[in-house]
C-alpha cells in the first residue's frame, strides 16, 4: 500500500470533512483513487438509491463508481456530489440569444423580408436560440431543403427595398460548390443591397453545437463516402439506420442547446449579421 507523505504536518492532513465538494458535470475528467481509473464523465444515474457516475477512459472503455469520496479532480482530492440542480431562467429578462427580453411585446405581423436556411434542422436551431428576437422583429425563417436551385428561388422571391433576403448556407468555404452558387446569386440583378448570403464552415449545422455541450472532446470524423449524419450517430452509438433515427438523434442534440453560449462563434456571428441586415435600416 502506498501512503501519502504529509511530512512534519501529519496532524494537519485534510480530513474527508475538509475536502472541497464539487457537483459532477458531464465531460469532467476524474480519477478514482482506489482503482486508479481515469476517465471523463459520460453520464450520472441513480441506482439502488445512490448516484453512480460513469467514467470513460481514452480507449472508450467505461466503468461506474459511486459518488462521494475517493476522487481526484486535476490532482486534488474532492468529494463528488450529485449534479447541481438546473437553474431556472435567470430573472435578467434575457432571451436564449442573450438579448434583452421585451416584456409584454407581442409577435409582430410577419414582414416581407425572410431568412432562408438550408434545411429543417437549421431552421429549428435558429428558432430555438433566436426565435424570441425574430418574432419581435416580424422575421420568418424558412428552410430551402438545399441550395442547388438558390438562383431560381431568389429570382422568384423578387428581393428589393423592404423585401430583403438573408441566406444561411452550410459549408460555405472557398472553392466549394456552395461558394460558387452564393457568388453567382450575389452578382444577379436586384441582389445588391437586398440579398445577403453568409455561411458557416461546417459540413452540417449539427457541428455548430460546441462539443463540450455534448460531453465530447470533438466531433467524430466520418470517412469520405459515408453519409455524414449516419456516421455521426453511429459514432455516438445511437440508432442510425432510418430517417426516423436521424430525426430522433437530432432532437437529442438540439435538446442540449439552451442558449447562444452552446453554439460555435462562427455560426453566432453569421446569424446575427443576417438579422442586422434584415432589421437595421
């Protein structure tokens, strides 16, 4: 057995009662002192009247331990407590996007201007974080289901003063198909000053959710040739064989998003840019 050498201060060694008490959180890296097992917290559950934490090591193996004493956090002994209760929305009057909530403000009648996004998932994410703000402004978000026909859709929309269009595009990076489509549309008649196309660098809007929010270090890498969403769900160990599985998987991911702080800055800035374009004279 290995003993801790407290030196001449033996009598002042910290007792269990003096250890810092730390609520468990997903993603927290802990060491179980007795076994030496080191892993990241992947889940906490109640079993047999006690809380149990699952720690997954870097090889993907998982072991469960009872909460309480016997853990090290960043090399310091702690008492591990159950998760802190979720705080009710703060009484600061803030929306999920971080803006000041307008008390008693009813949703405006929808204006002619629109935000277009590539698909249903993009629309649901924008609605969850910026929905309160957009209702105050009277701006509607509509999914395009892809941008291959964006030029024709914009022409049918007939943008102009008071009828602006903001488009949020996935994977808008230099020399991509998406960037070529966006450049062509922005150069079309009537687009100047009335159409704004912006985008994020991710393959899909799913990746705009910060990995730490999901309790992972980074998003899994999906091999070329494999459907990206299917590959992501398979990497998580979630059902992925059907369209319904993909929908349920997305709802799990979306459920982890509560405020703008759960999203990557590269998406936040682009959405705010579009909203300003449509609402600021």
